[in-house]
C-alpha cells in the first residue's frame, strides 16, 4: 500500500514494485488508506509523512495501536524530512524503516524486500525452546515469555530477544544485532537497535522484569542468567 499525495511519486513507486513482482494499492490521503487497509490488509505500507488530511506520524501511530485490525503491516516512512530527530521519531512510533526523498526506486524495492524477510516466521534452529534466566524463547510458536508471562512482541522485537538468548548471557554488540536481526543489506544505523531495545524494555517493565535485559555501556546488550536448551 503506497500512501502518498504526490501522484507522480505514487506511480513511480507502484511501477517499480510491480516490476519486482509485488501487488500494489494506492491512496492519496489517510482517509483513503484507512478504507483500503480494512479490505486489503497490506503486508507493507509505504507512508508519506506530509499528507493533506493527517500527519504521517499519527497514521503510523494509528496503525500500530490498531494492531491485528490491520494485520500488523510493516511501515516504511517515505518523506522529505531528513533530520536525525525525525528518523528517530519514526522508529519510536513503530516504523520498520525510514527513506528520505529524493530516493532511489531500486533501493526502496530492496528495503521492501528486507522488511518482509525480517517479518518471516523464525525457523527453529536446534532446540525449539531456549531459556536464559527468566526468559524463554519458543521458536515454533514465535513466542517469548518471562516467568511464564507472554510478552506482546513485534516480529523484530522477538528476533532481537531470540538473538540475545542465543548468545547465552554474552554481550551482543549493536552491529552484531543489526547483522543477526536486520541482515547485512540493512541501510539503517545503530540507533535502530536502541529504539527497539527501549520498546522491549517497556514490555519487560509491564511484567516487572525490566532487569533481565542489561546494557553494557560501550559494548551492547545481554540477558541476565544462565542459559539452557529444551526440546
């Protein structure tokens, strides 16, 4: 779903995505997009921030708060706002990626493919369940729990927690997490990791378990406790 009020940009993006094998839908306003989301349930929403009837920030927030109603689509913000503060705000609101104008259509297609790969179900490797301290990672169910309480994680947050659990209590640098979770073709920076870690901490705090995720200053992150494997 391409949500963009500039018809030339909409058509350009749609052309390159269609040529890459994607089915596309278009909307010029937030109101048009809302009507289409409920019917189409897109996998990815490419979202302009400066729409005529709403702020793209608010639309992204609405998508994330609606959750299952819109099928949890990935969100790629496409905007002329290129300040670092704008990129961080987008990530904190739940955007999966942030592309600034002018942009390369081929790069945008590559980013769409990348966010879709990150949203694919995690395939079990080795033991189905990994435990470290109070944290349990259930790979087949794509589910993480702390002391038996399931955390409402996004796909990316689950992958981060799973990567930290696989490290067995050792520190994972931001660069390592970027490679493991986003892949080497990701165009973002280390702050992306920090934003998602902050979201995970908020969800851990909701179950009184914020202390299980530790920041090792100057190095990265790790989970507290000894690790174990289950079948």
